[in-house]
């Protein structure tokens, strides 16, 4: 019997990740078999393995093969698949059923890496309709970073615009931290002609961000009132778009540095999910104060992913891969990501 190797998690912490050998699968109608080449990690994957990804009721909690982001090659095609062939290099989608428009609980209930099996395996059967063509100029490791981090950044910057309208020349975009979403946002915003302000607690990381084109950098350790610095460097205008990845300790600062009519994209919560009682944020008043739009971002649909790939190809954007781990070092890759020491993306080379 043919077998594959895969990592699985009982959702009881990163130390509970286990590598095992299981029977190989065969693609059914409308499916393809993929040889997984590279998998990139997201903060979500750490949350899943820790049993902390609980804010979507339709997802549930069950042992799973983690990881949603993959670049691989199709090795077998099931019946009634006409849009892909053996040898095609493809990318996964986080929510394969989310093809266009607004995401709903229905699509979330079939998310890759929880509750459906993810890609931390040597092979994976996947619905043909849930795949996107990988850019030919990227390595497997680079391409594997696109499905969540880049699409989330793309939707934060362009999701409120019509399809085909990308970027806003001379807009101010604020990025919090130097993780995967922030660095993808930096690259997308600069290619579109925006002015980018990025925050970090590390001067070394801020220098790296400058090398990628960041116009202004703020160390929030040495400048804890970074919202004041945003207002200063924008001459009182504020940020047109903020990628809000901090959460409880940064949202008020985002409201204090947003422009009139600006957009705050709520993406993550690395500073925490709940404010201390004395720091409660009056969202109603703060949104009204500058006529702000505040939007939750859960990735994006397949059609906007394909739109983004076209933008990447036009501008030849190369995703930033911070570190690559071997397949048998996957558990160490998770711990490295959880430590917060990365700049850009952490990738596991599978094949």
C-alpha cells in the first residue's frame, strides 16, 4: 500500500505536533493529487495547534493536519477536471469554496488546516476549483507564501475597491510589525505608489523594511505614542489605510492616527484579544469622529487572489522568505514563528 508522511496536531500545543505515515489518497471526481513542494506558516497555524482558533463557531475543534498555504505540483487528475493537467504548479486557497464576494460561515466551515486537513504532508488531494496558478518567476518557497498573508494584505489595501482597481497613488498606509501580512502589504503598497509607514520594536527589522521601500519607520518601544509620529510624518493628514494586526493594545492608536474617511482593517491581535478594563475603546465614538470605516478581514475570495497574482507578475514582486525549515523540522518552524523573531515569512520545504 502506498503511503505518505504528514504532520498532525491534536490542538494541545506545539509540542503535541506529530509526524506519521498514513495511506496515500487517490483523487476523486473534480479533485487532483498534489505533490506538496513548500508550505508557509501563518499565525493562524500556531493558534490552531494551540487550540486557540475558536472565534469562528462553524470551524470547531478537532485533530487536524495543519497549514493552509502551499505550493505544489499536480501529479494525478481525477475525473471531470479539465482546467488542470499533470505537471501544473499550483497554489492552495485557504477557503476553497470562497470563489467570489463576501465570505460566510459556509465557506469558513471548510477552511484548509482546520476543520479540513491542511497541507503539512508530502501529498494532498484537493478540489480542482480551489487552486490558483503559481507565478512562474517565483520559487516554490516564495510562491507558498501567497495564499493567506499576501491575499490578506491585498484585500486590506484593495478589497474596498472594484476588481481591477488596485492601489491608491500617494495614499498613506500604516503597517504594524514586520510579519508576513505587513511585509506583503509593504510590497503591494509600494508597487501601487503609496507611502508606507511601518512599526516594529526592532531597529534592525525597520532597516530591512527601509530597504524594501518603507518611507517612514517607527520603533514603538522607543516611541510608544507612535500614533503621534504617524500624524507628524503625514503633516496631520493621518493614515488612509491601516493594517491593524496588533489588536487590544493598538486599536485605539489606530483610531488616533487614521485620516478622515480612512480604513482600519482588523486582521490580527498579536498584542491580545481583550483590552484591560481601563483601556476600553469606544469604537462607536472613534469611528464617528473621523468618519472611519473599520473592517474585519478574513483573507479573500479566489477571484481576488488571481487578480493579486496578476499584480505581482506585472510588478515582479518577490515575497520575503525569512527562513526555510526542512519537513522533519516542521515543529521547530512553528516554534520559531511563535517566538516572533521573523521578518516576512517562515517556510517549510516539503519535497
